C-alpha cells in the first residue's frame, strides 16, 4: 500500500476522533510549554550573575528533568487511554484485512501529526507566556523608577 494512503486514513481518524485527540494535544502543548519555559530560564546566562543564581540554575535544571519525566509518564497514560477507546476501530481494520504493520503505520502517522501540532502549540505557549512576563517585569521596573524619581 502507498504511504499517502496511511496518512489520509490518519488525518481522517484525527478528524473523526477530535474529542479524544484535543485533550491529548492540549496536555502535550501545556507540558511542552512548561518544559520550554523552565529550560529557557535554566539556560539563561544572566541567571548565574544574580545572587544565588548558580543554585537557582541547578534547581531549574532539576525541575526541567522532573517535568520531562512526568510529561513522559502522562503522555504514555494518554496514549494507553486512546488505545483502549479505539480498540474496536483497530479490530475492524484487522477484520477488513489490514495487516498489523499497516495499522502501526496509521498509528505512527496519527502520533506524528498530533505531536507536530503539540510542539508548535507548546512553542507558542512558551513565547506568549515569556512575552507577558517580560512586559510585566518592564512595567514593574518602570513603576519602581517612577517612584524613585517622585520620592527623591
């Protein structure tokens, strides 16, 4: 069978089962966003210049590892849940004559597409949260400077 056939079936399955895949995509995107934020903060060179920054950097890296580990466990749980929900669909594919390797290719395409969407959404979440934090910091810093000017 042609590879395009499997990707078409995978896209159609994603459309039909959006109520199952939306929570997966949102969970992966949120976890990746948190992971990216912690990693960005941990690898920031300005952090080591601050008082106690080297310890903070170590704790941030430990947090990154912990979030990565918990994300892995949660994603495995979500995949197991999806497999149980769609067990009859895979059985139907098998009855209709699809070999196990073809069903695995369809599952791989579905996972690949949802993971790509999650990575893009997680990067966007990271970008927007970091921009909001920067804007908040700039307002706070500007407010402190204004107070200092008014007080002196």
